[in-house]
C-alpha cells in the first residue's frame, strides 16, 4: 500500500510511521495491506498532540482511509453486523455529538464514545436490511417495504454510511427497527479518539477496556476536564507514546485566528498586549471583528462563550428579553443545552434511547415547539446523525440574582435542559462554529485574578480554547451591550431537514446585558 496522496509535514510523516509501526505489531500492515489475527493480550495507547491547525485531523483522516483500504471494518455505533472470525475493526470517536459532527463534515465517519459503549438491538426482520446495506447479506424482501423504498435506503447509505438514516429514508421510524440498547460486552480492536483533552479518567478506563489499541488525538493547550484538576489523560503516558505535531495546516498559514491562538504561547504576553493584537488583526482582516456589542442574531445557533456563570445567565436573560420571550414558555428556535437525564434506574431502556439519539450532557439543541404529550418537546439535536426527536423534557431557565431556575416545561422525568444562548468556555470544548463571539470582559476578569492552570495563566487557556472554536470569523466582544435582533427566531431551516421526528416517551438604545 502506498502513502496517501497528501503532503505531510515532517512531524506528521514521523507520526504516521510510528503509528503504522504500532499497528503492524498488532497485525495490521498499512504498507502491504495485510491483516492477521489480533495478538492476544497486546495493548497499546499512543497520543498525537498538537495545537489548533497542526494537522491532527488530517492525519486521523488519512490513517482511517488507509485502515479501511487494508480491509479493517469501520464500526459506526449505529449498527454492527455479525462477528466474523479474525476480522479487524476500527472506531473513530469523539466525546460529544458536536465534535463527532465536525469530523463527519470532513469525511471522517465518527461517532460518540457513548454510541460505542451502547449498541442497538435491531428487529431481526429489519436487521436483514441492515446486513444488505452493509454488504454482508443479500437484498431482502420485507413486507411493507417496496423496491422503491429499498432503493432510497441504498442510495442514502452510499452517501452517508448511516444505517438508521438509510432506514429512515425508506420511511421507517427508529421504533420500527431498533428494539433496545445494550452495553457492549465484547471488545473491539482499534480506536481513534479525537478531542481527547476532554476525556476524564472514567471514560479513559472504559475505552482501554474496549480497545486494545488506542490512539488519542488532543490539544494540550486546551482546558482539562473540571474534575481532572488541570491534568489530561494523555499527560501520564510515557514520552515515547506521545507524538507532537507543530506545523499549521487547518486554515491558511496567514489565518489571523490561528495567529492569535499561537501568540498566546508567549510567556511575556499580557492581557492588554493580547487585546492590542486582536484590535490590530481586526483592522487588517475581516475574519477578526473588534465588536462593541454582542450580536444577538448569532446567539441562536452559536452561543456566546464566557468564563463566569453569572455572565452566562445575564446574557441568556438579555437574549430572551430582546426577543420578547414570555416567562412561562419557550419560543420556537430558542437554543438549549442538555444538562443530563433525570430518570430512575428502572427506566434504563428509556435512558439508553435518549442518549443514543444524542441527548447526552452537553448536547446543543434547538427547541421546535411543544410535543403531543404534556411535558414533551420537539427538539433538533445539533450534530446528531438523526437530529429531530420528541422527548420528555425538563427545561430550566436561570435568572440573574435568583438561586432557583424558572421551569417553563417539566415532565415527571426525562432529558433536562438549560438555555443555550451562552455557554461557558469549558462546555464549548470539542465544538466549532462558523462564527464565534468571545466575551472579553470575562477573560479580563480572569487575568485580574491571576489564576493559573497547569502552570499557565488561566486567561490564556480560556482565550485559546474560545478563539479556536471559530472556523471562519471571530468576534471579540469588548462591551456589555447587546444588539437588537433583525427578526424573530427561525426554525424553518431545521424543519426542512427531512428526517422523521422520533418520539421518545418518557435603532433605539441598545439594551445593557
């Protein structure tokens, strides 16, 4: 097998060679495309580390294509066919739906860690369709599914490689073909984990139990999980297991956003000096905006990034106020963030159903309107492969200077949500948006406090994570002001996505923020 037809930097090429050597040691030869049975008892963890734009995703994508070309089976998490003797498997994972969707948009078939820990149980009749789509069975004849429907499913699968999506294209609902979810009992083979700086020790342990060969892709300059006390899971790996990338790849070399991100590595740079750099970048390049106010129109799809929780709540309250949102209900189009699930242990199946559809802690969601049952909401889960659901919901709207949140909708149990017009920078890790607004007064407050994390000023880590969430344009907000909306909130762009909704029971004065 030849090296992929891309131009690698020197450090990428070295990382490729070392990972290929490790894979060869467990029976996967990328050079000759030869697979041999897994080596019993062999285990290996490696990490590819680099700052934003260093080419981690390019390397991950090329390794994935080479493994697939060698005959390794890709495991997506939405369907897993019958085990074959001596087969080799690969799963590409991310901690959140949004992070997985970023990879999928770049052609990498990623899924969430949760979707690998729990696998779907298919109705036997529709499993025949799944086997045919996956190339391990003959075209079936299913009562109620016409040849035209099967052709639609096949055409969908050729493009998207999603079994549930293909079955939905054939006119089926998830409840027609998935009868439940079960915890994975047997290990897989090779795992690639993107955004591994977000992993905690429990997730890392789970992954090592499933994947004898694990390659972590992470950014050591990001913020560590809150419960990790400033450390990341790859910090404890031996030096030979850590591969570092340096060259900038993701955006053009003259990207002002990446220039600002990498400038934060200067130990002598002060907050005031960094703000001067931002202002100068904005004066010469429209990809950086020195903004005197928060643009409210952007908040419904990409939250304002803040450090302090009090700032987050004030921004949410201001967002709802300028849209005239009533206190006792949500407007269609309001953004929400999943804050977890409130379900007793006896409802384990419902929990798995909700989590499998993307309603896991931190998921970004758009409210589409009330559901058919009391306490239910119709929702669009950003980044999920099958995004529209109808779920039992508990929505909490926090208010400034009040301890208890207001709850406009509440089922007796289900998915819990906070408002998502603004989120903390910690919660934003793993996500990217075309336009990102960073609330600079919060970072100034962090700089004034003089706090550090892992030997680096906290404000620099916050600024690095926040500005590298921007794909196209960065707004550096310098005043506590909010613009007026150009129109009402919209959902027509989301409703136009044709996947069926699956029911899961259970110029005036600008306002101050």
